[in-house]
C-alpha cells in the first residue's frame, strides 16, 4: 500500500467515525493556510490545491520526538541490556500508540513523511554486539536470529505493513571482538552489506569507542576518520552520515565532531547524537540542533520511552503529523518556537486554539516532558 492509499484509508475511517461533521474545521484550515504562506515563490505549488482532511486530532509538528537508544539485546534485562521480549514489547507499545518509524537522518533534516496523526520516532542501537545482529544456522543455511534486534524488527515489519521499521546501528570496527561489528568475524562484510541493502543505517560510534573529550584535536579526527576507513574495507566508498558520541562525551573542539580529516580521509556527519535521557525537540524547533540530538534510553528505569510517551500524550507535547511533509502545522501558541527560515522550505499552518479539539494549554505544557 503506498502512502496516498494509506492516508486515504486512514482519513476515510476517521471520516466514518466522526460522521464527516467537521466542514467548519476544513474551512478554517484552508483559511489558515492561505494567510500563512510566507513565501509563495518557494512553496510547493501543488500544496495550494490540498483539500484539508477532516482531522480528529490537532497536528503539532513542533512537538517532541523520541530517538530511542538501545545497547545490548539479550539476557538478563539490566541498565544497558534489553531482553528480546522487552524489545518486542517496546515496538508493540510504539505501534499501539500511534508512533511511526523514521530514520535519524529524516529527523536531522526535517524530512518527515509521516501519516496524519502519527508521531515519528527513530531507533538507534549502539556498540554492535551480536544480540543486535546475529546469524544462526538452520537446515544447513544461514538465517538472521529471530531473537536478535534485527530479527525482531524484521519480523515486526513483516507483520505490520504500516510500520516500516528502520534503525541506525552505531558500530565499532576496531574494539574487542565481543563488540566488533556484531561479533561474528566471518560475517562482518555480509552483515554490513545486508544492513545497507535493506534500508538500515550504519552510523559512526568511532574507531573503538574512544571518549572524544580525552583526545587531542588531531586524535579526534584520527578516530573518526579511521572509522570511515575501516568500514570502507567492507563497503567501498562508504560515508558515515551520523555519529553517536561514545558515552555522550563531546570533543574539546565540537566542530571536529561533524567534519574533519586524517591522512586524506575526510568525514562529514550531518547529525550527532548524545546519550540519553530526554526526548528531542522537533526538528522544526528553534531549539533543534542536528549536531546535538537527545536520545531516550530504552529500559525498565523511570525515564524510559513509555514514561515520556505517557507524559507527552497527557500534556499534548508530542509531535503529531499533519500528513503532509511540505506543510508544518502546529498550534498557533507555539509560533515563537518555529525555527526561523523554515517558511522558505515549507508551508506553515498555524492552528487556532478555539478550533474543535485544539489544546488551550499547549504553550504552558510544552516545557514539560
Ligand atoms: Zn557505546
């Protein structure tokens, strides 16, 4: 099912459920759109003919976005380890609560093609242990272990066609063997190729998990460039586009986290991820910095994805898509939170609070998780 078909099906069911009694809302949305086209020269001309769907939710594309952070997948559950059962449970919780998977780069670039009413989120897995991607032999052949993170995600995706899971794996090419490129040396190349071919991202966690804060400027560039060099031995021409900082430690010169060079090997990261422990602001927020993206650590502790999700639903602070990647819609109370300049790339639609279903207290609660 393509996106348009999916959107149509969703809107059709919403329409049935609400007896299509929201023409007033439609009218208002169109008016709001007309009056808020800040740069008609650069706005997508197709957008002027959009028929506004009947909405039973308030889009809030200035709301919060979770970038989930996983480490080990296996037994027993602990601070840095999620069991396969709990990993599955997390995916189910996200699915059941209207989340929609996107990539880290989608968030970093603000390219969010998310169905109407859904909340984007991204999955990241650090440290390339075998529990994340393991091959096992079965009937003389090789299969992805159905209980490793990748096997679980692939199975979930097969069973939920409207939930196109992707993830970023922040791998380590030169650390001790238990964390080196998923810890099955004979399959290193095969695994990296499989991930790239199947729409997952291989991100940099640097050469061997060095704390960048302890390195000189030259060493920082060496450890980030050596990552690229090592991965290119398996995937020629590979470019690492995103970096997860080991232990969340910044380099003394933070500019070197995003670009640098060592012995002719250049790197350029368009997103840099921190280590837990809060949701990211919207990529359209004035506070958003793609070179310092917050993550939420999955687990049974108190600041886990479920806790943030419940709080964001309660306070109406989560990102809720309007379904159109070329339009940014949000309650007008949040006007001052829009990153300046975005009106050149997007149409902006502010939603008045007196509109049916709009949240009067959105501004007051946005600072809460
Ligand atoms: Zn790590």
